[in-house]
């Protein structure tokens, strides 16, 4: 995943929480029921089966609980209206996601070569082509392919984690194994563990919880509350912009017209420093963007940082730290950026790599 947003999302709160932005997780359905009796399986065997499984055709409902407290591109906020998102996959890589708002809906369709993002509130369509050479999906497409994104989470984290199987449960009325990834002692992270529920039959991830140190409740929970394994209508995976819609193609050089920190960070090319739980996204916001005013907020980025960031000083000059239970962001007045699920000092070290 080499797109600017994907790199930022993977590293924004460590690879784990970053991928959580691309994964679907939720409180297991049937909580309180006796756990299902499933054949014993080793952690190594369970991980390998997940990595070898092809994502099947399915339809499902998803609920999100986001308690990050940190504005990070790629990590969706919990729906304020309490409605579940709906997701469909055709089994060959095409997918569709419908996210309800209070009085609108966002629809993301991956037709296999292009991701289409439709916002009914302002009647805009964003067209995001897959990468031509690698055939890789942009971040928006990963939202619509949750099970595959969750499998990539396991791939990215297993080398730097202790992986165990912690019993069984039910998610969306399907029996699952509980796969737990905990950081090795050498990892510098604010996260305590990631719990991934693996469908016992299909071997696809059904839910994920990300837990931070010192907190009993998950920082992020996203997952299926309803799941049907069945062939889907091909029409779901085709998209034609509605009549009268404004259509644009996403480019890194697009002008900034944002209203919050996420809008600005989403316009910055990011690179990652480190790996696994310690991974940090770094980048440099061009001076012209630092002074760009959000059309709805009426503030430039420097002024915006001063409203919710803590001012700090160091070899990087003056900067602002934004902290949450699961991650930390550091943005300097000259536009250097570092963000990850790590303590502030790890970000300071990572900034030394910013050119």
C-alpha cells in the first residue's frame, strides 16, 4: 500500500490502529452466551489459514465504536446516528460499502479497477483509480474490503507480536476463534493488544478490538453484527455517477479546502519509519498548505493546531502535540509531521528523518 493516505493510516496509530481504520470490528454478537465448542487450533495454524484464505462473496452489517480521540486520516468515526454500515463483496475483489449519516449516506464502490466515493450530502463523487503498476487498492477501497484488510493487519503485525489463541466466541451469530496479538517487550507502543475474531469455517476476520495500555475498554471496536455468506448481485459493484453530481479524480496536488486537521494531513505525502507496533508516519506539509485557510473552519493549520494541541519545543523548533489513549501526533510550525501509537519521544526521533 503505497498511496499517501494508506501510508499515513497504517502508521497513524501504529500499524495496528492504522489498519483498524481499514478493518471492520465490533462487539461480538451473542455476548453472554456460552462460547462455542470448536476443535483446538494453534496460533500458527490459525494465522496461516487466515493468510491463505480467499475472501468469499458475502453481505453484512457493521458497527463501529471509535474512542481514539485523535483526528487521523483513514480511521472512521463512530456513526453518530447509531445506524450500522452495510458491506458487500463479490469474492473476486470487488466490494461496496454504504455508511449512513444523519441525513445523508456515503457510498464506496470498488469495481475492480477504480474506487468511487459518493457523498449524497453535497452530491460529490471522488474517483480514485487503483495503482497502475502494482494493482493495489487506494485507502478508500480498503474500507470496502474489510475482511481482506483485517488479514493484512495480521500479516503486518505477526513478526513483532506474540500471537496466541484465547478461546472462542460468536460474532454475527457465527462461531469464531479469538486471535490475540500483543507487542513483544522490545516494542515502544501505547497499545496493549489487538484481538481478532476469526470465523471458524471461512477463516476470515470477523471483528477486531484495539486496546491501549491502562484502559479496560477498547480504543476502537468495529465489526460484523450480521453476516451472510452468499453470491451477490453484480450490479452492486458497478457505479455510475448520479445525474448532476460533481465528479473529481483524487490527486496529491489537489488544493486544500478542509475544515480540520484530518483534511490537511490527508494532503501530505507520508513515509513510514520503523515497523510493526513502533511504526511512525512522517512527512512535511508544504508552507503554502500551512497557511491555507479551511473554507468552513476559517482557520489556517497553524492556528488550528494551537486550539487543540499542546505547545512543545525541541531540536525541531516549536511544535504541537495531540495525544490520545491510542496514539500521538506531533506537528511543527514549519510543517514537519509525525504520528503513531507511540510515546512523544519516539515521534521526536522519527522527525529527524523528515527532509
